């Protein structure tokens, strides 16, 4: 399972503690040699000794987020519900213009096809990562998009316009708030585009 969580700096330790409490490592034994007819007779004639391995746990990556946005969708180009950027050292205007960006956009599955079509038509490349629910139902789609700094707002506009309008998020008491898209904008030191 991969979890993408956007939190303020002061909340990082609390999130890591929750992950630490839930994700325990354990030891198990695995067979060192595959067996069965598909691996041939040789694998069934040798003595395979199981060995002990550690499984489980979690790998956590903390990345600085330049912008964190929640988009309501619809035809207006306005971006709404932008959270303030996390505390970070100031960047000079020259560095800011040359900085590449990695956008991680989590969109409703019903909007994913329209967003991908809009991004393709605008000439942006992306990678789609699907989230699945029970019985392998599709949940949300996560789009990873690498762009240059001056293209970020254009990509956000494509996502905003391609999603259905959701003017009022669900209240937190009813579950997670419902937005058309949640977007993390991260700095990328290098951006390589191959043709």
C-alpha cells in the first residue's frame, strides 16, 4: 500500500508515529529454491533449506511541498483551497524561474479520463497510478506530471477544468473531504524529457 499524506511540518512526527504503530516488521521463513513442474525436475531433487527473512514495516519519504491545492473542478480557471507552502528557505527569483516541478495530482476516478485527455491535448506527459478498493474496484487515480516552473499554472488549469464541479466538500464528520483533485507541487532538481 502506498499512502500520500500532505501535512504541516509540525505534524510529521505524529504521522510517523501512527505509521510506526501500525506497520510492524516480522520474521518469516521462505523457501530458497522454487519448486513445482514449471521449474523443472532439478528443483524437486535438491534439498531446499528455508531461510529466515524480515518482512513488513514501512518506508517513509518526507518531501518538501512547494504548494498544496484542493481543486473543486468546473469551468472556471480559479484554483481554490490552496494551503500555505511549508516553511522553507527563500528561493531567489533566478532559481525560482529555473526550478522544475513535479506535480502529484490525485483525481476522482470518474474525472481521470477527462484530465488525462486534457493533459495530452495540452502536450503534457504524465504517469497514471491507480488506487484500488475492495474487490479490485478502482478508487482514485494519481497522476505524476513533470513540468517546468512556468507551466505549473497551465497544468493546474487543465486539471481544474477537466474535473466535474464539486462546489461543497463533504464535512469531515462524514468521512474525508471530497474534492475533485488534490495536488502536491514539489521541486524537482532535474527534469529530463526523452522523445
